[in-house]
């Protein structure tokens, strides 16, 4: 299956389809023309050798006033890529690197960057052959582009650095030789075009959005199951309550819970208690607020992945080359910090529901143990969830309010969006595990409510889950069950009707 890269906007649904299928990326005829026209225009502008253009025939950053001779313009760009490959720390997940390759090629295809056609094509070659450069998490300040990560991504183009191919790490030169590819001889502006840009932050943001769309749905589904297991009340989800405080996310959450519990025996039976704790009663308000934040974040990243973010920017038809700041990651940094907080709160309230389930309330045994006393039951999974909730709170301290001056004052305000991206990714992984622990507890609690039944939708979820994880009679080693539950959440296909999907969030 071929996907043509061109100037048409790409949304999350299309991105997900491309990533999950064996698609090959191909430049459209329009993109080829734009890339060639921009390169030809730049070469013509440089013919006189008299005009100074930042980063093309000058040094970089605070060295912007150093003039570079015409014969050294290519060497300048190669030096830039080599000297900026200073990443360190953990390796970036290969799925993120795959997205980086895609998004960089997409951005360069608009024809405002001055690169050679072969440069964009080589990025697509790496993507199509599943050759993933080794990129490290730390090195970007999220302002002059994601310089260090993008330098590592670009090293294989010039025959340097390392790549993964079929699960094994190789020197890039070895893989280039295998595919009969010559290292690219970079021309003026090309190193700058490759390194300036937000594709590290954007790749993390896109992956986070794709993952959190599902986690937001799972939060509602698991919360509904916990509400049933806790013998909770449906009244807080009444449509009239949401109408008089009409936040979109709150309305959507309450409507989804009502749909999920529509034919439940448990939710409709008489209740002895007149109120539920906040972690149940305020699900629409808390989950809804996170939904509204997720929608804002999705808006930001959908705009970003359809943008040109390197510098200087070239406008052949207007006969302009403009040095500006589209590489600055402030919109992404703010969005990523917002997303981390939104995900952290979904985890926070999830753990509180788990805490209530193991408290020995409403005819549930203490710690959900079939034989409490001799058995500790589900005492410690709640501890594990609490530890991750606490870590998420620490990780949710904003990165976007920080800035450290660099490049001798030329880059005097930075976004720290790359750090925000890495932190948000860890919050997302913790949220997934916290929700898994809530499901682990809720399923156990539901078995103590038998023979009463919940809704047909939730009963089907439980049936699928019980094929992976059994009811626990006596104490056992539990971390394996928790890991199985995480896998279950990742693999389950949610069959929600169209109106209950988050297509409005995805854009």
C-alpha cells in the first residue's frame, strides 16, 4: 500500500492507518516539484556569492556573523550534523523514531526548506525499509529545533551514526552498503533544514495522542466497571446535571457511562447509600476535564505535523528567504505539559477508586481477599498504583516554564518542550499501568457481586479479561497478572458505536 506525501493535511486517523499498516511512503509529483523548485531557487540566489543568508553561508547561532566561503558550504552543513549529534541518555523508542522520519519528510515536502530531492527520498528509504536511526532522549532544548535528536536521526544520511535493522544495531555505513546507497553529499542549507524543526517533540506528541485517545476511553470503561463493583449510583451521570455545567468533556463522559451501563442489573437495583465518594460521583467532572485538555493537545499537534518548522524559510514564488522562529517549541511544550497533567489526573482518580474497592466497604471483603487474614489479597497492587500516581505528580511539574540561555545569548529563550515530551511519555506509561491495576481490582470485586450482572458491554469486557487473568482465591505472585492486564489493555479492540468514539477529539 502506498501513501503519497504531499501538501494535503494529515490527521490522526490517517496517521494511525499509515503506522499500523505496511504502507510505503512515496513523494507525490506535486511534492517533488516543490522540493526541486525550492532547491533551484536557493542555488540561483547563491550564485552571486555576495548575499549573506543565515546558516547558509554564515555560521550558526551566535556565530551568525562568520562568513563561510562558497566552496565550504557543503562542509558547513556536514559539520553541523556531526557536531550537533550530542544526544545522551536512554534510546528513543523505535516507533517514535519512525514517526520522526515520517514527520521530517512531511515537513520538507512543502518546498520551503531548500533541500535536495535525494535527501527527502533517503528519509523515506529509511522509513520504508524499517531502518531506524539510534536517537537519544536528552539534548534538545525545544527551541532552535530538536537539534541533537534530529542530528542523530540525520547521521545515517551521511553514512555516520548507528541504526536498527530487523532488531539489531548496526553502524549506518554497513547498512548503506547493504542497500547500495551512497552517503548524501549535503548542499547549502540542508543540515540546517534537517536539524531545525520540531519533529522530536512532534513525534512524541503524536504517539501520546494516539495512545491517550484509547486510554481516555478505557478510563471511562474501567471506571464504569468499578462503579458497578462498588455498588455505585447512576444519578451523578444524569443528563440534566451535565446540562447546567456544560463542559464538552463532562457531557461526553457522563453520556458514555450512561451508555455503558444502559442495560445493567446492578446499577438499577435499589441502593442503601445516598452518595458515593468523589472518585465515583465526580467521574464526569474529572475525566471530562482531562478530555477537554486532550482535545486541545490534539489540536496543537495536528497543526504542528502539517507545518514547516525549520529556519531560514524559503519562499521561491515571493523571492524571499526569511530567518524567523518556527522551530520554537513553545506551543508544543505547553500542550505536552497540559497533557501530562490531564493524564496524571486520570491516573490519580483511578487509584482512588482502587483504594475504595479494597477498603472492605459495601459488602466487599477487605482487600478483596476470598479468605482475608490468612491472605493479604489485593493489598499491595494499590500500593503499586499509589507509587506511580505519586511519580506522575512529580513528572507533571511543567517544563515549559523553564528556560536556560544558550549559544552565547543568541538563543536566550527556549521551550524545554523535548523534556516535556519525555516526561509526558512516562506519565502515559504509568497511567496505562494504573488503569490496569484498577481493572485487576474491579474484576475481582465484580465476582463478589455474582450472580448479579452488569451491562452486556461490560460483561463482554470481563469475559475477554477472564480468559487472560483468573479470579484469585488464595494469595499468589501478582505482578505477572498485572503485566497480563497491561497487555490486555494494549491489545483489546474497543467496539464502541460511532457516537461513543473520540473522533471529535482526533479531528
